């Protein structure tokens, strides 16, 4: 056997051992004692009425429920301890933890994933020390009944990609330090009590805020945010979801949303105080699937996009409809604005549209005929100025077309063209003979004026007698 074969065989055996170690490594992982002790301190501060941490008794903490360790170093890298229903088909047993989040989690230096959502922490503030977990990439504290403000220390989580603090009782302003999270892809702060302006997350002024160029989802629904939508968000060109509904945002509807955020699939700005016309730039949202701009103060006509804006390169499918036109759109809500004009006829070409609401506007004219638009409930079109046609009960009455009336002249009619022409020439010639005779013959002229004077005297006498 040549020397080459033993070397190859040895290498293959080494690879088998490595693969075996990776596949079966979890059975041999033994957690680091200091990290096990940190978890026990965390458990001691938790009120666990439902036994969610009941498995945290064995020596090997990497095998405990909700704990994830790395195969290479045995460090704990994940805590997945959400409350909620244990099974998606079982709705009668809701499990959750309460108590406090112990600072012993600071002893888990490699922690990358922390999910404590749907637990109950009795309106405590979010622990500031969580901002020292430098390797965190995923943090979910949603639906935990936290109160207070977002710790500014969260701005130090430079590796964070996902931050969900939704459905709590957080208040105050959104800290501008979150603008330092340059790798953040999803930020969900919806359903809280935040006030004030939306910070310029992607702005360069101040410089300390950095930029959120990787942000793909920004969810700020149902807060008390005021002022306008910050211009600096146009730098977040990777945004797929933008939800700022149910706030108190004001100002003109920004045209840059369409021209800069072209990857948007979900856009909801409903129930704010935005005003102005819908800009033509909204037509550039080729990937939009849900568009909800209802309950604002938008006015003017629904813009019609040019055909070139909706050419799908893969399917060669041409769409030419209003600003919401594309083959992906499923949800369109423009209700309770001040839109005028007619509904674009090509809106009926959207095959995937499953929800449409144009009610409470000032639209007029006939609802375009098409299977899509007639399939929606009449409430989708109600309370407009003068819409008609199915599915509304009001039918469109089309005015009768004026017929071209052709008058046929009888060639034997008494008042035909030849007679009228002859009569005109006769009158002109006769008048000319009399006029020129009086003009050039003195005797005729004296006789004519004498007759006029006698006629005038007779009329005056008769008027005097009969008065």
C-alpha cells in the first residue's frame, strides 16, 4: 500500500470523528459551572407556578428546557422561555413566569438569543443590565407587561438584529440611542405608550445615532407618536415592513416613501393626521402586498401609474392601474379620506386583491366592471359622493345619446332655396330703382316728400281729435 492511501484513510477517519462529534455532541455537552450557577440564580428570582423551569435540576444545564449551548465551547448561547399556550391546539392552559429577571444573566457572556415574551413582570422596568449582553442578536420581551422607558443602554447592543418590545406598557420617548444598532433588521415597538417624535434612526445628525441601513421591519403601531415621518428613514432602503398606524403623525404624505423604499411589501399609515395628495412616486412600490392609508386627510385623485412602472421582468406581465397596481397586491384600504374623481378602470385587473376599502371618500362615477371589483361587499364603496353600479344598489343611468337629425328638403317645396334667392334679388332690384329715381329726379323727390308731409299732418290731426 502506498503512503498516499494511509494518509487519505487517516483523514477520512478524522472527518468521521468530527462529524460524529457534531451530530452526537449534545449528549456529551456539559455546561460551564459558572453559567449553570447563573441560571440557578435566575430561576430563584422567577415565580414559576406552572413548572416551566422544572427540568432545571440535573447537572447538565445544556439539557434543560429552553437552554441552547454551543457544541464547540459549551457556552450557553440561547434562552428560549416564552410563556403562552403549550400547544397551538390547546387553549385552556396558559403558562407564564413572573417575578424578576436576575442580573446573573450577565454571567452568560456568549448569550446571543433571549426570548422571554408572553410572561408577566408586573409593570417593572426593563432591566438596564440587558444592555451589557454584547453578543445578543435576538431579544424578544414582547407582551410581558413591562413599564417605564426603554433603557438607553440598549444602544450598546451592536450585534442586535431583532428587537421586539411590542405590547407592553412602555412610555416616554423612543431613545435615539437605538440608532446605534447598525445591524438591526427588525424593530417592533408597537402597542405601547411612546410619545414625542420618531427619532431619526438613519440620520447622520447627530453622528452618534449612526444608521440603520439593514433595517427590514419597523413597527411602531398604536402609540402616541407625533410630528411627521422623519425624512432620514428614506435611507433605510431595505425596509420590507413599515407600520406606523394608529398614532398622531402629521404632515404631508411623504413622496420619498415610494421613490426610496421600493422594497416595501407592507405599508400601514392608517389612523394618523397625514394630509395632501397621493404622490405619483407611490407607484414605484412594485412589491407592495398590503397598503393601508385609511383614516387620514388625503385628498385629490388616485394617481394612475404609467405602464412602464409595472412591467414584471420574469412574467412579462404588464399592469396599468392606479398607484397600488402590481400583481402582488392583496390588501388596499384608502377609506375615510377625501379622495375625489373616479375609480381607475384598470383596478379590476389585480387578480390577487382580496380586500378593498374605498369607502367614506368623495369618489364619483361608475364602479369599473370586472370580476374583482364586483365581488367585494357594497360596504367597500359606501358613503362616497356619487358612485354607482354593482355591488351598490344605486345603478348608473347613462344619458341617451343625441341623434344626428338630418333635414331633407323637398325640391318641390314652396319655400325652397331657389324661391328665397329669387325673392331676395327682386327686392334689392326694386328698392334700387325707386331709391335712385327719387335721388336723381327732382320732380319725383318733391312729390315724395310732399306725400310724407301730408301723411304726417293727417296723423297729427287724427291723434288730436281722438285724444
